[in-house]
C-alpha cells in the first residue's frame, strides 16, 4: 500500500510576497480610480490624488519585483517563469483544466503556475509601460518618441484589467481544486506537497509526483 505524506515547503520569499501584494493592491486601486477618472473628469480631486498616490506606491513595489527577477534567489528569479518543454506541456494541461471546467486533472508544479508564469513576465513589462507613461503624463509629456503616452497608458490599463479579471478567479479555482494551498502560500510563503513512494507512483489513480521531480524543474 502506498503511503502518502503531506509536507509544507517554503517556496515564496518574504520580499517576493511583499512585492506581490503591493502590486496587487495598487493595481486594483489604480484600475478603480482610473476608471472613475475616465468616466467623469470632474470627480473629486480625492480620486485623482488617490490614483497618483497608488501610482507612487506601485513604483517601488515594481522596482523590487524587477530586482528580485534578476538578482533574487530560487523562485524569485526570471528563470522560474521562463517556459521550457516541460512547462509548455504542463501549460496545455492547465488549459485543458479550464476548457473542461475543472474535470481534467491539474498538473503538479513547484512554484509558478506553468501557464501563468510567462504571462507574469508580460505583465511586469506592461506595468513598466503604464508606470513610465503615467510619470510622463504627470509631467505634461503627451507624446514621447512619436507615441501618445495617453494611448499607451490606456492600452496598458486594458491589459492589466483583463489580466486581473482572468487571474483572480483562476487563483481561487486552483486553490479549491488543488492541494498546494496557493492563496495561503502567497501569504505565509509555504505550499503543500504530497510526497509519495516513487516506485508506487504508477499504481495509484490519483495524480501524484515526488517533490524531487518537481524541484528539478526549478532553475536556481
């Protein structure tokens, strides 16, 4: 009989979690205040002041995440979001999970979701664009390099809004369907892993995988 053991592993660093939640709160606040400003420019200055305040808080959070992306450790790094053959195969399994409304099994992964990891990299780039265009607009620079900063700011806003609409429900679905404790993991840093006897792996109907094989996909 196969014996399974659940263990908690520290996956997310303190600084990564800090930058994650600061970016999340700032992005949601900026989306809300930006939308209010777009539908009525005559709204209370409190709304625009809050928008600028959140933008000012977004900058250090984004700079911290970019620093970790290149100079952090373990799961902080760019390499943990980069797609490879193994992660691309797992990405398709995640897509199947969505298309079948949760009936298809989710793959096992150690840190970043194999489908969303590369999308995070695109998000960071877009956040750089929205922050840069916002700073230029704040300094009355309407056109830079032949590009309208207002248009760039709005396009970036639409991408971030779309990402948020898709990502937030997906996180809850993964947390409900999986066993990793994704939401609590981004709070306390720990994910849960079910350790199994590798020799008995193919004899069980439940999808399980050894922790060692998961960590092999993590480039440190």
